[in-house]
C-alpha cells in the first residue's frame, strides 16, 4: 500500500503544480464546502481515492485524485464572489 501511496502522491504533486492549485486562497475550503451537494460529491470522490489506494491501484488512485482536484478547483471558481 505504501508504494501505491507514494506513486499516487507523486502524481498528485504533479497535477497540483500543473493546474495551479495555489490559486485557491485561504478560506477556499469553506467556499467549496458551502453547499451540501458539494460535500456529498466530494465525500464520494474521497472514497473513490481511498478505495483505489486500498486496492493497490496507483493508476486509478491517480486518476481519481486528478479528477477530484480539478473538480474542487471548478467548484471554487464557481463560488467566488466578484
């Protein structure tokens, strides 16, 4: 499981740098979790990541994490107030 985590973590760092995740400022988490349907969706995404790691599937874990990060960024941008 450690190898899956290490492989997935390297992919996560690459994705974070690629998509500019640093754009999400302090307080961004609260913005993303503001709506109940987002909380439910994000829980399902976390579960998918966890299950892939538990099944020793680094490819699926990386895909699930990439999808999750992009989704969080999308939700964040939608909830920004001008």
